[in-house]
C-alpha cells in the first residue's frame, strides 16, 4: 500500500496540472469534439498510463485507491480525459492478473509509457448488459483464430494499438458464458481498415466528446492462438467480469469528479450572482440545494474509496463497487442538474462549464452496466450475504 504522504503528493500534482492545463482548454476541445493530443502527451509524461502497472514493467505500481483519486481529479477537469485511460487501465489489469509471462512482457512495458494504448470491447449492437448474448465468434484454424462479429461502443478503439476482446469459442457450452474467451487483438493505431476488420467513424454522442467511440466489424479477422489471454480458452467471461468490477469503481470516481466540479462552479456562481439586492447564496432555496449537493457528493466519494480499498486488498468487492457506481452516478446527474438550475439561464449556455457536465453525466448511469441492472446485481449479492 502506498504511503499516505506519497499518495497526497501524486494526487496533488495531478490536481495542479488539471487546474493549470485542462481547465482553460477543456470546453474548447469538447465543443469541437477534438482529441486532446497535447493533454494526452502530458498524461503520458506523468506516467498516468502506467499508474497500476507494476514497477518491474515500467509502471508506477500504485494501488486502485490512488488510481480512483487520480480519476476524480481528471474528471473534475474534463471527464473525457478519464475515458482515455479507463479501457487501457482495465486491459492492463487483466493482462497483469491473467496474462502469461510472455504477454506481460510483450504488452505491459509499452502500456506503461502510453506507447501502446488499449481498447476494451465486449458490448454488441444487440447485447449490452446481457453479456451472455454476445454473438461474435472465434473459430480455431490451426495456429490462429478466425473472428467474425460486430462490436459496439468501443472507446479508444480507433487510436488503440490493441483491443481486449470477448468472443464465443464454444457456442454449445452450458451455461453459455463458459464458452467465451478473452483475446488480445493487435491492430494498427489510427487505421479504419485492416484485413478482416473495419473500424467505423466515431459515433456522434450527446456528451463525452473528444474521445472516440466506434463500432467494430470483424469478418474473418485472424489472430494467433497466443493472443488468448492467459492461454485460457473459455475463461473470458470471468476475466471480463473482473475487469468490469474495476470499471465500476472507475465510473464511480468519474462521477465524483464531475459532481465535485459542478458543485464548485455552482457555489462560486451563487456567491457572485445577485438577485433582489443580495447574492443568491443568501436565498434559503439555494442554500438547501448546496447543502444537499455537498452531502451527496461526500457520501458518493466515501462509497467509491471504500470499494477501491476493498478491491485493492484483493477482496471480493462486487457489492461495494456496484453500490458506489449506482449512488455516485445518480448523484452526478442530480448535482449537474442542480448546478444548472442555480446558474439559471446561464447554465444553458456553452459559456459555462455546467452545460458540459450536464451532458456528460448521463453516460455514467448507462456505462459499465446500466443502473437498473446494477440494482438487480446489488440485490442478488445482498441476498447471498443475508441468507434465511
């Protein structure tokens, strides 16, 4: 576990960079839907692509709690920056946890520097939260697998040099998820076409701009048998679910970050905007909103850090991660709307940050398992914990 003083220094340096370099330009990049290359290069130089990668592979070797705190700070500046890291971070964890020695040596050092970026592809056009319904097939042919199918909502997949991919290798397996395999699929960064693979144009989105989200079409795409994660065929479902558990902590941290920024913008504005002869912060209705916003954010933050600490300790944390994801993301949307209401008409203007946050927040309710599905998963885990 990292020392508290070192953790504060690392997180503090990220916060300072965000306020100095990200705050002034984030809305410009976001409104233009432009990939923030200079900011990403800074993130590489700070070692953020290798935060949790072990030092022996060139990473910082930090724990999940520190990563979550960093994600909060990045999202305070601009949520899309945290998205640039998320699929990469989950893929690195999967390789570190399940990969062969050869796979760790091949990928982790380049991932730590950001030279090699990863996408993470599980969702399909007809299968979102119902992962067991995926149809993408991988059929073995000698020393290769031939992959055919469609993937959707693949963040970073155009610029990435590799994709962590889930595909069906044994369609007759019962239950069906036992016939799924995780693959590390390599591709050329920035290319929209390769033999057997087409990467779509970036999808237009309400928010979460500046980071590409694409569809992937595999048609006879060939990858060597050595690309099976951990050389463990038909173990992909469990490997991916472990990654999703981490992803939910990440989503919760993002939510805390954007909610925090929305609150900061709202309370600052409330103390400078005057109506009826006094700052609106002196009106009781606004004070009630500010009190509720701050309380919910603090509760979301504590839930998120608790889940991160438990996962870092190697304990099962699906319940804690689920609760954190559910509460933090609902809080982010509520706080974003309240911040806009405090700003009044100005909150609807692109001149103010709360408009951007208001468009970013809904993604978190949907991502890494919708909150409706999340509640069902929480309930199932609670029923296991409290048997009659």
